[in-house]
């Protein structure tokens, strides 16, 4: 398969997803959508699947990030192709908005390793996913479910942590692709974080890494197998 990847900053890369892509001999093109002329010569139809990554900007911050306007247009064009599409954090919010949902600031940030719970809604793509799994979060916005979407996961402070729309679109609000170097850099860029019920400081997060990171990666890869390979 040939993957197209929308990347929103140099820092916010695909993380562990690279390992899955390489181990399955998939080719991929990383499109840095924030760069001038990013869309020149791009033909969406030449790609089999799309992954939309996260980013520090918010969906509605188009004045500070005018390139988001073109990306939103291209996401809608891609959806018309009816091909497998995965959105992660900001990517899930962009998909939700493109499908008619609303994105807004949450009442509280969610940062660190916290469990997400699977809803009773059925998804063949989550057959290997446990009922509860500790995953990594770093977000301050939330999305509403688009009409026709299936609600698949929630956490204690974020009602919508995962959704699907038909058989071709899936969004994770959290970061299943996160690896420790990226997590560590995120904390370095936010030195003033104050721990709370929904925010872990770097030390609190690191305590959970040995078990939580590997378990998250394992189940993320199983999901990728089912979603993109239709296993």
C-alpha cells in the first residue's frame, strides 16, 4: 500500500507508526502541510490510505495557521475517494469537523497516561483492543461526534476518544503512536505544567512508561493491521 501522511510540524512525526509501515513493506509520502507549496503536484488519487497526524495548533486557529484552510479542503477531497483514513489527535479533530462535527476547547487539558474505555459500540477494527487501556494523551480540545459516526471510546474527562465513520474513517483523540523521545520533548516545551487529576508532570508520566508504552504500541499495531489490512 502507498500511504499519504499529513504532518503539521517537524516535531509531530508518525512515531511508532514508522515501524509498522516498514515492517509491512508499505511505502509512504510525508506531506508537511504547513510548508509553502506543500500541495504542488500532489495527486491524492495516487495514494491508497491517509494518516493525519497531531500538532500543537488547534483546528480553529486558521488565522495563525492559514495553511490549515487548504488542508481542510484537501481532507474533504480525500474523503470523497472512500479510502482508509486515520486521524490522530489534531487529525481526528480535523476529520470530525470535515464530517460535520464541532471542535472546541475542553474544560480541562488531558496530558499523560490515562485509561480509555471501550464503548459497547461494535467495531471489527478493535477486536484486539482491551476494554480498558492506558494510553498517552496531550490535548486541550475536544470534538463532537459527526452525525452518523460511531462512538467507540471515552476517558474520565473526555467523552469522545475514538470514533469511526463508515468503514473507511477512524479517529483517535489520544496518541497511540507516541514514543518516549517525543513525549519527553513535549514536556520540555511545556515546563510550567501543573499536575492535576487530568495532567501528569514528566516524572509522573515516566513512571508509567515501562508498561503503558509497550502495551499501547502492541494494541495500536493490532488495530493498524485490522484497519488498513482489513484482517
